C-alpha cells in the first residue's frame, strides 16, 4: 500500500510545506482513527441497520474527479440474483436478509483456518473510502464511493501456505431469506475466484459500506468484494467463506455458461462477449454511451499482472 502509517514516517524527512501540511492533516486523521472504533456506534456488532455511519479515511490515491453515481442509483439498480434476476427487486427483497450475527470461514491452504466473526475479521483494519468505477458485463457502469480495506491486508493475517495459488469466495446460502435461491437460475451458492496476485493487489477491496454508511443489503451486506478492473460479477456479495486453493476455482458464471464467462473476466473492449460488443458502456443516468476502457481504466496499476498472457484466450 502507498499509505504511510504514522510510525513509518520519519521526522527527518524533508518535505515542501504544502505536502507537509497535507501529511500532518493525514496523520492527525490516522492517529485519531487508532482510538476511534471503526463504526460510529458500538451497536454495530449487534445490528447493522441501513444508514448507520462509518468512520473512515479518504486517502488521495483513491479519490476521483469523475462524478459519482447517486446513492439512489447505486442502491436501486442492482445485480444480486439471490434476490431476483431483475435490477429492481434486490432493493426491496434484500431487506429481509439477516446480516447479524455474521461469520466468515477461512479454509484451505492457510496456516490459520477457522470460523471468524465479522468483528474478528474487521477489528485490525482501518477503513478508507475508494471511489471506483464498476463496469457490469451487461454494458452499464457506475461510479461508487466504497468504504472498506485491502483484501491483501486480511489475507496476510491468515498466512496462506505456498500451495495457495488462488482464492475462492462463497456467498451465503439461505433460501429462507434469499428468495432468488429457490429457483435454479444459478448453481447456488454464488462462487467467485481470484488468482493470488489479483487478490493481493492493493486495488482489490473488501467493502463494508458505501457513501460513508454501512453496506446496504442490496449491495452485498455486510461484506463484499470489489475488483474494479474486472466485470462486476467478480465482485461477489455477502461473503461467508474464503478458501485458499491450488487450482483456479470454478465460478458460478463459468459453471453456468462457460462459453461466455471465463475465469479472468478483465474488462476488455477488444474482446466481445459472444452475444454483444464490449466496446461501449452506458453510465447509469446518462443517455449517450461512452467508450469502455481496457481494465476499466485501471491498466496502469494492473496490466503487468497479465503480461505475456493472450487475453482472448484467458477472457
Ligand atoms: N452473490 C452475488 N454477488 C454478486 C452478484 C450476484 O448476483 N450475487 N451480482 C454481481 C454483478 S453481475 C454485479 S454487476 C455486481 C453489482 O453490484 P451492485 O449491485 O452493488 O452495483 O455484483 C456482483 N456480485
Ligand atoms: Mo454485472
């Protein structure tokens, strides 16, 4: 990560005044955060009602000059098949989901496997805001101010072994509350996967909120993945299991339609979906389409992960 913790910043470092003042401000926030709980209210552990405020930092490198999609757009145009296959049902049907208590099983090629409560998972991490573009494979996009922390920082705590080459993520299975799971539109529960270096990349986020508030249920409460250079379906919601494995996991979409969805699913205007072009996208709320950027515009940060790979073959 590019963020310096106060302890790493030597007082002997000579910096121009403007930078110094900025850093001082940053350090003050960071120092304050060490004492403050992650959540503005200690009631977080018992319940996470929609709308509850989070405490978080705003590191500069994840800011964006692009206008954000509105809270209304982000929370009322969702893909969450566990709550229906249309974009409008999750906002309503996901409100039935019980998100507390919540735990995550850490399994597979790892030195510290176990079932951890959400509080255990979150405790050592400070939250930060990251404004990321999300590009859905269907051809629309949004700009979302997530609140979360790097997945890589979590992974390091559980010490994956040398056999851990990939990470598999699984969503909750609870048809009593997830009404979409009563129909076989996908092979439930929803599964996704990343290569280890993708999972460790500093851009890869575990998000627990957006617009400074606890994650709305329809957006994947209480904790979901956000991988901004890949199509949106890689960003799995409501995670209950993280498993370290030696072989590439088979995601729900690969299992369902292997000719259309590959393991990598990097946003790529040069590789069309078999049934439509991926060259353009519609930002939700806008009329005219815009060009889709390779790796969703994050190529400078992630292109080297795929050097030498034929991205038509590894789509
Ligand atoms: N468990 C689960 N995760 C999921 C999905 C889903 O249906 N189930 N849909 C994916 C798709 S296709 C997209 S585009 C994003 C949408 O996230 P959002 O609704 O927060 O914008 O979530 C992804 N994560
Ligand atoms: Mo999507």
